[in-house]
C-alpha cells in the first residue's frame, strides 16, 4: 500500500489503541485534546461563574460556527451552532409560510427520518410534501429529483450524501433547478462535511445543516446552521428565543425584534459544554484539509470494495468512488447479529435495516485495519446459522 502521511494523527485518538474503529459515519473518534477542552470549560465555570457569559460563552455559537464555516465554505459569522440538526432544520422551516399556492417541499424518500418527521408535521400547516422515491433503496435518480421541482415548490431539502448507502447526490444541479423556478434549497451535510469537500457559497445553497457527531469528530450536542446572507433581512423564524433578539438583555416583553445577523436564527441558550468539546475535531479537520481526507477516503473505500469482492460480499451502494461518500455498505446476512459479534471483538461498525453493515475508514484508519475487518467479518459470518438479517441475538465466535 502507498505511504500514508495522515497516520501520524492516530495517536491523537485514544480509542484507536485498542479498537478497529470503522464507524465514523455514526460517531467519530474523540480527539485526545477534547478532554483538555472540557476541563477548560469546567475550570472557567468554577472560577468565573456568571462572568463567563460576557467573556466568551455568549459568542460561542458564532466563534465555534466559524470553525465549521471554514470546512463547508461559509464566510465568517455565517454559521451558528444549535443543539442538534433537527433544531437547526426546524428553525429554517419555521421561517416559511406554507399556506399559499407555493407550498411544496421536495425531498428524497431516503432522507434521514428525523428530517422527514419535520416535513410531515408541516402538512398540518398547509405544506405539500413530495418525496422522490428510489428504485433500488440506495440511490436517487437526479432526473426524477429535478422533475419533482416546479413553480409550486417553496423548499427543496436534499441530502448531500444518503445516510444508508453513502450515495453522493448532485446538489449543484438540484440547486440550479430550484433557483430557476424560485424555490429555496436546504442541504443536509451531516454525512459529508469533514469527508467530502463542499462550498456552500459557491454552490449557492440557501441553507445548510449538519452535526458534529460523525466525520467532524466533535461529539454530540453541537449541530450547525448556515443561512445565506441575503436571507438574513427577510426571514423571521417562529422557532426562536432570546438569543435571536437584537437586544437580548433588554428583556423586552413584546414580539421579538430580530438580530440583524445570523444570531436571528438562534433560539435559547447554547449547549456550552458541547461547544467546548466540539472545537478540537473541527480544528483537526481544518488542519488536515478536507481534500486530503477525501483523497484517502476514496482510496481506502475502493480498497474495501475490492476486499469485499474477493470475499464474495455484495456491496449495497455505489461502486464508483466519485459517487460514494466515506462509507461502504455491505449486504451481510444476519447483519445486526454480525455487527454485534464484531463489536465484542473491538471491531466497531454498525447495521441499518434496509441497507446492511456500514463501514467507514477515516483519516486515522490504517489499511491493515481494513484487512483485519474483512478477516473478522468473514469469520463472524461463518458462525451465523442462516440469513436472518436483523436478528437481535448475539453471536459468539
């Protein structure tokens, strides 16, 4: 295998010392320095108390958001942090009126369920949901997606990378079509930011959301929201709170007077400890650079595909590197049981119904770990009694 300059980062992630960790599409490994950041938070709270708000805590949604902005191509002050992506998406949705003739939401049926739940809830407010289906349960036809967008569409919600299969969608084409008919576009970057290059300003995305749990190695509790600057003056989210007020410490008891900047898309107080925890992962991704991460990911996922082919395991997703995100999904009989058996041997992947076992090398993964994974996988499969995918029993081998 080729020399891998990124392997020096392995020492920064404690779990890698004893675990073959191939689940960064679900929860990225924790950087060692995150422990110091959380200790910093505790020390500041212990010594500065309420003064900490004026000494940096109040600005955390923006200062931490700027670290994300550098990763996704946003400008300074254009990204603010939320508790999770669902809150970020709901904030955008609450700024729109769904009662008129332009009331359509177009999205793929393979969108993450949490997003779909929000869209279905809007049907009570007059929204008309159009979900674009999939012939194979793994990919979405671009032609079908574009055809679903018309002059009655208010918002298109599109996943950059489909969570089950890692299929990469042509979001540039979707954005062009939506803007041609006067619709806005909300891009879900959760499964791409940190492993696929993306530039929200170059694409012309109106909104982008995601979280820190996965490729960004930032842990839970730190979602993010990008809103294109030209929308700041016109959108007024109904899901709001005191941080969105122009003068929050005036404590006015009248309808909100929105902040002029991206703070208007905040709501209640931020999740301060989560923002401290998240910064280390963002800094590391910025230091490495997403193009370098993507290059390694494409090489290693293609190697994983070749190993699976040699072992006779079907790939449940794109075979071409350019069409695949950072994950390879394998169609393995008794997938849930096999994944549990692997975890018992400190080989960590995950299973999703309707897809299979998802496997994700990241910049800290060695090629030897992929060899180990395939060897352990074939061994675990040999101990399964039959093709009972989704079984909740645990195999021991």
